[in-house]
């Protein structure tokens, strides 16, 4: 049987269309609309691009967006004061601190000042703790997007061996926890892992979360494995050597158009959910 492409573009369009319908109903009833506040510290050009993309995405589905620009010289104290004001603001439902901040900022301290009930990007320690304990909370957007794709295509991970390559706080660790919560047997690999190829050869599910082009070789992939590639490298290349690996898999995400588009869709979904005090996208 030929491999099935996990179409993240199609699913993200469906999610965005559902959000648009919901905000139109709120608007027609003169109810409060969801609002996302994005904080941008400094002038990093890549961050500017990401923030603009998120603002346009909000507008496209009827979510209000508010951009708070802070100077390159902002200190942790000043940033935390601003986050505190947004925590208290009843008209703001989601807070997103664009990463990376300038080096003088204690980014972990700043993230952890965000009220977890407005942490629609899933970056706080509280959110991670709740996620790990299987409690309702907001989830880092890319891992949540991966789980929604699995669900959409009816892929049951229970009892399967999932190998996650990468252990970052926003991607590798949380996706590992989410797979574990769904009863997968999870191995999380990192730069010190020995015999990575041997581990991947045993995997029923492989998650690429490394940030190195085609790092996971097709020859390591077991026949029928599910391939989920979160990596996004220059030239639209993922972390898995998908041109060769797709044919061996049962399901695979393309790059682009797989995991990538799900990230913003989840951010928008969680912002609307925050207004409704409904944590976790679609009850994940
Ligand atoms: P990151 O913070 O740089 O983490 C990379 C991880 O890869 C680290 O845990 C690192 O291990 C591990 N690693 C590095 N070299 C390795 C090796 N030789 N063998 C095994 N593991 C190795 O990156 P990230 O933020 O998680 O992002 C990873 C990728 O996902 C990037 O391509 C990024 O662009 C993409 N991404 C996409 C989205 C999206 O919206 N689609 C969102 C987030 C990230 P150590 O911990 O030991 O250093």
C-alpha cells in the first residue's frame, strides 16, 4: 500500500475556517472577540517576519491582535512589568513573547511570568508541568499540531515505539510527553545519544525535531513507520530524508505543508479557547 501524506495545510485551513465561523458568531452577537498580544523585544528581522505572519493570521480569522514593541535595551524587570499588565488586562486572552529576546533578558523568567491561563504558546513551566501530568492546559503549538494531524488521520499511537529526535522545551520534550500521554513508548534522542541509527531502525513513529537538513536518513526507517517532520531548514528541507523515506513509510508529513502550517492554526485555536476558558485544542 502506498504511503499517505499527512496534509497539514488542508487541516490547518479547516481549523482556521472553524475559528472564523466562531468569531463571526461572536461578532454578530456583539460579544467580546478573542485577542492575542504579541511582545517583540528588539529588532531581530526574522522575529519581525514571524510576528507579522501571526498578526496577519489573526486578522484572517477575526482574532484581534495587539503588538507591543519594546526596545533592544529592555531589561527583564521592564519586560516582566509589561507582561504583568497584560496578565491583568481582561481584553487580552493570549500572550506571546516572541523568541529569541536580546541576551540581557532572562527569557525563562519572562516566559514564566505569563499567566498560564493566557499562555497560548505553551511556553511556561506551569504549562509543561500540567501537560506532563496529563492535565488540561495550553500546549506548545507545534507539538499540539502534530497530535492533531495524527488524530485527523486516525493514527493510533498506543503501544507503538515513538522516537523523537530533539529535546527542546518547545518541541522535542512536549511532543514526547504528548505521545506518552497517548500510551506510546517514547524514546527521546539528543546530541549525546549513541547509536541513533539503531534506535530509529526500531521506531514505529519518528519525529524529526533537530533542525538539521535530512539528518534522519531514509535507510534508517523501518517499513511502515509514521514519519512526522517538524524540522524546517533553509530551502524548504525537513529533518528527514523524505524523498527516499516516504515510500517506506505508512504516513508522512511533507515539508513544507505538513507540520509547519499546523503551528499557527493551533496558536489561533488556543487564543479563541482562552476566551472560552477551554484549555487544550479540541480537548487534546
Ligand atoms: P533546538 O532548540 O535547536 O533543538 C534541537 C535539538 O536537536 C536539541 O535537543 C539537540 O540536542 C538535538 N540535536 C542536535 N544535534 C543532534 C544530533 N546530532 N543527534 C541527535 N539530536 C541532535 O531546535 P528546535 O527549536 O526544537 O527546532 C528544531 C527544528 O524544528 C528546527 O528546524 C525548527 O525550525 C523547527 N521548528 C519548527 C516549528 C514549526 O512551526 N513548524 C516550530 C518549532 C521548531 P541537545 O539538546 O543535546 O543539544
